[in-house]
């Protein structure tokens, strides 16, 4: 390649290299949702949210989701939160704030997770700590038992059942009963009893017969 051609190539390439370097140094755009599973987690009553408005601490707040599914923050009253993902709620709050703040940047963080009723897993009966917890991907009955601190001394673990709502081909809702031997799973390590949970499942642990 001749000297003149080298000069032409360098004149073209140097600005491109400089532009790429600037792009790498540019700060990322603020995220609208900062919480695990922000694109998939559905907010529900009982959740506790942190609403952060960038550069406006007086508009930021930590708030509960009321039983009616709504939240209230400074300048944003009675905003429906239940049924939205954190990203969707952040966008909705930002849209409301545009009347008061120029280009508001809003972040929603879920501090305490409960989730909507049809996405909860409930444990009742002879669990050490009966509870309701939000469903997450790949949740199993063993995960649920760990969260509920195991069985009580009076539990008939091998007679436990999972009640599950299913829909038939016509769309009608039915109830399915799945028997699970919790004592065999937890005491003997019978992994065949480690049933995968589904949203809305209820695990019932009966009391032993004397």
C-alpha cells in the first residue's frame, strides 16, 4: 500500500476509534426497575416497595402495597401497583411525575415479596411456620419446607397433599390433589417426592393420628 493510501486509511479509522472509546466511557442509562426478576415478578398486595426518584429525594419513599393493590407516594396518590411488574410501575409513576418534574427517572425496588394471591404458595397445617410465599421459577416442595422451617413433632408428613387449581380443555377450573410423602423426602432423602410447585398451590400438612 502506498504512503498516500495509508494516510487516507488513518484519516478514516482514527475518528471511528475515538468514537468507540467515547461510547465505552458513556454512563449507562438509569434502570427503571432494580429488583431480581424485575421483568417477570408481579407486584401484589402486602409487598413493600422502595420508590426512588433520581435527584429528587423528597419524592422518594418506601411504601406498602395496600390490600386494594394501590400505593401512595409524594405527588402520586392512589396509584394501582398490583398486577404490574416493577418496570411497569416505574414507568407509570414517572408518567404521573412529568407534570411536576422534568424527565423523571424512577426506580422501583421490591423490598418484601408477597405477590398476588394467584401467584402465592401457601403452607398450612403442621408446618413449623405456616406461611404464604411468592412463587418463583423452579420452586419445589423441598424449597417450601425449608422456608416454613420443616415439620412439627405432630405432623403426619407422609399424608401431606398439594391442592392445585387446573383448567380442563373447556377452560373450567378444577382442583387436583397431589399426595406427597414429606417425611420420606425430608428424613430419608427420597427425592422422588420433591414435587415441583406451581403458582397458587396450597400444601396441607395434617396432624398425626394417635
